[in-house]
C-alpha cells in the first residue's frame, strides 16, 4: 500500500470517528491505527528472526527464488522469500547463493527490487 494512502485512511478514520462519535470515536480510530502499526512491526520482527537464523547470503534454491521475483517487490518480501539476508556486493546490489553454486544477484532502488539476474554455475565455466 502506498504510504500516503495509508496516512490518508488513518486521518479519515480519525476525522470520521471524531465527527460521528466525538472523542470516543477518535480514541477508537487511534486504537485501530496503533493495532495496525503493531501488526506491521510484528511482521517485520518475524521476517528478521527467520533471516537471522539462516547463514548470510544462503538460499535453498536460487532458481526458484529467481522465478518468484518481480519488479517493485519490497525488501522485506524479498528477505522473506529468500529466508536470509543477502551478501552485499555493491551499494544496492545483493547476492544469494544455493548449495549447488547457483546465485541470484539483486539490484534494489529505494528499497524495492529494480532488476535481478540468475547466475548458473554452468554459465560461469
């Protein structure tokens, strides 16, 4: 979701709750907003716990990871798919390798997936 859209919905909930139910409506809307933020933080912590348990830059199958990637994917979703943090190659380039030596090189721009390429062991030799 677009951050501006989320902020607009939160503001609309506060205003609508305040107009319809007074201060109780505004507090109810605030409670909903805080609950949503806690859900987002919980999701992020779960992803980071999973990524922290795996070796850096490892993935079970690089080909399967490459097939699931799409342009515009958020970094959190990418880490969740890979199951680990990538090895940094350049300022916005990360690599994940599997046990067979295949690798996925990912380029991020502003925290979103811009481009990627699959590097096969057979192609390298």
